[in-house]
C-alpha cells in the first residue's frame, strides 16, 4: 500500500511539474492562413516565392526563440526579398494574438 501511495504521489508531482501544452487547431490555422492570403507566396511542403512552412519549421527546430521570431514576422509589417526585389510581407489578418500564436505553433509543428 505504501508503494502504491508513493507511486501516486510521484505521478501527481510529475503531472503538475510540466506546463500544459496547448493543442494546435490546425483547421483554424489553415483557415487564417488562407484568409490572410499567405498561400499566395508560401505552401505547406513546397517552395514558392517564399519558403514552405515545413522549411520554416525545420529552420527554427529546437530554437528557443522560434515562436517569438515567427510571431513578430506574422504580426509586424516587414520587408522581404523575393527574386532580389524587396517587397512588403503582409501580416495575418487578425487582431487576436491567440489566433496568430496558433498559426505559428501550427507552422512549427510541421
């Protein structure tokens, strides 16, 4: 009985020691990416004018600041080079930070 109580206590501590990971809502992310016309220049798995989302995920894999960098990239207007020309990089068409974060987490999950 003592052993069972000890195992239960260890599992309870372990369960509360790790932060909860929010699940990515892939369909919502995909809908916002489409609404924002991101797929004009990007694709999930092939290069277009911009890198594929899988390339982006691979580039940022295991980097602590990946989410922060991508959040800035998709929410703050910036310039990007396309075929040697500088163009505006549009932002996601949402004012909801949670929706933008969902898109970033979706990209990083690919």
